[in-house]
C-alpha cells in the first residue's frame, strides 16, 4: 500500500537507524538521521565492539531493500564452532545443516557501509548534533552543543528512536505515566582483544569457525575479519576469584592468559596490550513498554529491547523490527497509529523471548559446551532432527536459521528440554543414544 510522504527524523546512525532510514527512503519519505557522535567513517573504531553474527533474520531484512549481496562481500561465513578446551585438541561442532552458517562481520565496517548506502538512497545525516529533548505530541526535536546551550528546534511528522540501550527518546517517553521500564546488568563484563593476521595476511585460526574457549564462569571468543585478524572478546566477572578486578598488572595478565588460554601464547603480548588499552564494558538487558507514542514516535532496536550478546541476535532482532514494521506499513498505509500499535504488540513478546534465550546461552557457551553429557544430548537432538526434520528443530536452529517467532523458539525449546531430560535418564544412554529405543521414546514423548 502506498504512503503519503512524511518528514521523518531518526535518532541514531547505528546499524538499526541506518537500515530503517533506507527502508523509509524507499517508500518516498524525507528522512533525516541525527547522531551525537562524529561520522563513524571519519574516526578510528572504539575498541569496545563485539563482532556481529549475521543470521537469517538479518539477511532477510537486508534482502527486503536489495542490499544483502553488497553486505555479504564484507562478511565471512562460519559453519561451525571451534572448541578450545584445556588439555584437549581443538574440536569442531557444526551449527546446522551443510548450507547453514552465521556470518562474521565487523560492526564498524558494517556501520560505515550502511551509512554509505543510506546516503546513496537520499538520507540526510546530521552528525555531532545531540538530541536533548523531544516533544512527543508534536514530533519536535531539540538539539544543541550542551544541555545549557541554545537549542535548535526541528519539526517532523514522525520520530524514530534508534539511539541504543540508553536512548534519549525513550528517556523522554519514560517520564509519561504508565510507562514500564527495567534494566538488569549482569555481573559479567567484556573486553575487546585482537589476534593479528599472519605476515602473509592469512588467519592464524580456522577462518570459517566461531572460536570459543569455555572456562566455566568466563570465556574467550574469536571471530574472523577480512584482513586476516580475529576480533576476540573476553567475557569475565567484574569481581571475584577470576575477574577483571584481579588483573591489574601486565605480569598478572600474562599469568592469566598462560594459565587459561595456553594455545594463544604466541599472541600474548598483543592480547596484554589490548587488555590494558581497551575499556571493560558492561552488558544490560533493558525492557520497556509501550514502544510508541500515538502516531508520532516509535522505538526500534536496542532503544526498545537491549539484550546481552550471547545469542548473536541483538542486531538481527533490531533488523527484524524494521522488516516487520515495513510489512505493517504495507497493510495499513497512512494509518501510522495502527502501524505503531500492531508493531509493538507483535514485537514486544518476541523481544522478551530473545532476551531470555540470550541470557541462557551465556551459561551454555561458557559452561556446558565442554560438558560431555551436554554434548551427548546435543548429539542425540541433532540425530533425531535429521531423521525427523518435521518433528524436531533444535532451538538454536529455530532462532538462528529460521524466521520463526522468538516466542515460539522459547516455548518449543522448553518443551524439548523436558523431553531430553527424560531421554538422558535412559540406562547406558552413552551406548544406546542412536538406537530405535531412544528414537521411539522421543516420538512417544512428543505424543506421536
């Protein structure tokens, strides 16, 4: 359904803001993006990034405006996990079927490309222009150098808040009555580290794997970049026996890396340098409701539903917000109140579901991926799913390699976990895991 062109402001030039701008421009709207930061294309990256894992939902959203192939040129497919367990040779766990992969992509490189594509589509960007206030009923925004400086006023028809977990637009909405809001910081922080490429530019670790060093309450991950380097992220408690607060000198850092990550010893000097150069960042789950104000203002992405990064779905969920919003525009045309109402009713439960799944996946990645019982359970699930693809889709595949609702993934995943608890009680399950007896029991528990 065609829309009447509107004058639209998007607050935030990140991934979600840039993609939303492209979608709205394609529908003929006049779009201006405001960002308090400088143009990311003109500055060095911050050293506080986690490489992105683009999966089906993200690709589908990019495909919706025809930019999927352009973005794939700056991404690397990862079809498996590489597990680095102490005193065990590196082993691999396939993610799904032969053609299924997540794609590693640098946040900074992707953001730069998305801004380029948005500008090519006719979007106007205003960098170094901080939004201090929003008049919600009138869709006016006010920008200035500081809170006490003279502000510039801009009048729009619609305002979208895409300005992240600590959104200024949401902050204004929070002041209204009956606005639900919560934030929950986990006691684990993260720090970005780098493994440089070989002298000839090749990767030092397997290029098409998501590398994990699971260590119980903490872990290291590494994802490849096009230049042969790996962006690593160390997830660890802020305080406690093994924690960021315990590592204050280069000597302590060297002991830490040698003890827990012996197979990256060749990179130890580089890792130590990054450890003290890059900040330690916090992770938050943020929930709120409503996400919209009548037919004037809407929150999209992290400003509506920030989640911890352990399912690699933060960007994918934000992109899916935009895809679904665009579908609703096709249905409701110029009725923005109906569009916004349907948008938040559909997306809010799914945002809550992926928040829960993401938190759980930290426990799985850091603790369980090295547990033989857990690995056997996953092996049984994969075996059964291959024999009965119409009856069993593992929760990871449902989240990552499909566009089925997150709510469905959470609900069915819980049901599958109950079934697997019963299966793991079978006597000598290690020997009979792929037997007709086990297959029949799963079918019975599924009520087939």
